[in-house]
C-alpha cells in the first residue's frame, strides 16, 4: 500500500523524486529483538543459515540499496524496486514482475485510503 502511495505521490509532485526500494532479505538488523527469546534464537539461526546459502544478504547490502535509491539517478521516481528473484540479488522495477504496480487506479486508491486513514 505504501509503495503504491509513493507512486501516486510521484505523479502528484513530479518536482520531487520518490523511489521505493526494498532492502531485500537482510541479515543483521534489529528486527527480531522484540521477539520472545526462543523465537529470536531460532530465527537468528535460520537467517544465518540462509545467509550462508545465499538466500539472504548482509546488512551492508540492504543499506546500500537505500543509499543507491537516494543517490543513483538511474532509479526512476514512482518506481518500486526490489530483488529480481527471491529476496536477494539485483534489483529491478517490480512492475516488470507484477504489472498491477503500474496501475494508476490502484495507486490512486492507495493514496485515497491512506489519506482517509490519516484524517
């Protein structure tokens, strides 16, 4: 919903660059810290294994995606970027995988829904 909203904002405010970038499957964040100890232990172990198997990437890789989204002008405003396959690897315009992300009506609906919520 937020990514669709960002695409609507990009059309509304063309003078501002809006890039939606997924950090991908990023190991090493603090996202598990609030879980109960057993769940946290199991998931951290699973994430480490996925990292070793190449199914996730390190924190630096996920953070670099954000920096690239900000600084690399080849990323276009209003576009949603994430991994081409799975949760790691090269990023691509996700509308090439899921065409509904380019649907202006869906983007406008997300914009309207969010504005109804924040009123």
